[in-house]
C-alpha cells in the first residue's frame, strides 16, 4: 500500500475517474476526504469506500466558494489530523458552443471553477501541507495540447490549471510540497459512456463505432479506462514521486503524439 497512513483530499469527485480514484486512494492505505456539490453522491461513495474496508470523510464542496474549500480541508483535519495530499479534479465545461456565439461569462465561470477553484483548495490546504510537506495533483486535459471545436471554455480553465501547476511548484518547493499534473485524454468510464450513448441515440451511430474512431488516434490501441488513469495520480501522491515536481504526465495512451 503505497499511500499507507497518508491523509488525502480529493475535490470534485464524480461518477468517473473521481470515484475510481477515491476508491484506489483508500485501497492503497490512505485516509481519504472527498468533496463535491452532490451530497447524495458523496454519501453513496463514502458507503462504497467503507464497504471496501477504506477510511473516509466527506464535505459538500463548491470550489467556487472559499468557505467550502476551507470546510473540506477542515473536515480532513478534524477526521484525520493532517493533510498529506490534495487532488484537484473539479471542473466546469463552459458550455459547448462556437466561440462566435459563446457567452464569455460561461468561459469565466469555467475558469473560476477549474483553475481558480484548484488554487482556492491549495490555499486552504497550505497551512497543513507546510507542516511536513506533501503532494498536490491537478487533473489536466489533452484539450490543452490538441484544441477541439466548441471546447474553448473547458480548454481555458485546464490551460490555466496547467500553468498554475508550474507556478506553484516553483513557489512551494521550499516547503517540500510537490505540485504536478496529469494530462488526461479520452478516458473510458461513466461520463464518456453516457455521452456516447446519448450521441448514439441522436445520430444513430453505434457506440462501438464511436469508440473505434477515437482509438484510431491512440497508439496503445484502446481507450484508457478511468481506473488505470487514476493509478498515475496515486503515483504522484506517493513517496515514489518524492523528487518530482512541476511535471505534466501524459496519461492518455499516447494520444498526444503527432499523427
């Protein structure tokens, strides 16, 4: 168990990689504190972690709200006495529309949640991370390397998060706090499956055909499942990455490679 006895916060957990990550963090020995806006989901995931033998606390959290971010950190400290790791997984898409017809207020909201929300979480956790060092992992996206139509708001937030990773790594290293990011591409799990299922109903294209089209651009020949992508995050949280900071790790099956 490579996270044994660590206290790890995961913000923005959802039914995709967030859920798999929280379960894996607990399986690897950490005490995990989860945050999201959906209280029902938090209760269900907490029960799932406990049923698997893990230790968990939770707090309803909107990362756009400073008090909520502070409350999530306080919940971790109250339950487990410390914060050793923080994963920033919360994001907002900013809508899916062409730039020319986009309401830029939605782009600002996406940036506020995806990038500034992560910074709020780091500031809230910083007094505790400084005590003995620790790890911050920001969940990035392939869209920052390969822009996709109608995803400008999402890309802007993730690009800001990518830049913030390097900035924080340079400033917080003096406290033995490491800050890294994962660059996630197409990832098979509940969100993508749901998206493709709905798109299949609209277009008549089978889900398998959609997946096959995506996989054409992934050198390993399959769409990485969310639970496998979560392992890279666990690596960054662990002492195996004790001298790694300011890094961006492609966790996308090689999708970033030029075609």
